[in-house]
C-alpha cells in the first residue's frame, strides 16, 4: 500500500517549513501506529508518502483484510491531521 497527502505541495506552500515538518511528523507517527497495529511493515518513507507491506515478511491468512482496514483508518487519520494542522496554522 502507498499513501500520501493529496495536495501536499499546495498545503506546504502556505505554511512555515517548521510547521509543515510538524505535520509530517504527526502524520508519520499516526500512519506507523496504524500500519503496525494491522500487522503491516513499513518499507519506505518517500516525501509525504509511506510505502507499507502487508503479508510481509510473513504472510497471514487475513493480511489482505488487515491492509484494507489499515487503509480506511489511514484515510480518516490523515484527513483529521491535515485539517486540524491547517486550521492551527491559520490562527
């Protein structure tokens, strides 16, 4: 699975670099936790993206289901993080 923040260039352009770094740190921490909670493995961090494997290095019968569940949680968490951080930055 690959995840990234849609529109990150536009979002980061309007923010202080330090604030953008804080958003990414929060984003990475949340995604890592979700991926690990669903028995996933982080292959690589790429810019604002995360490449995750499910069923690696050991496959489980439910690896596909875990990947889908993680993806749904990731979407919810990422939207929440970006929305709340953008709001804080504009105050």
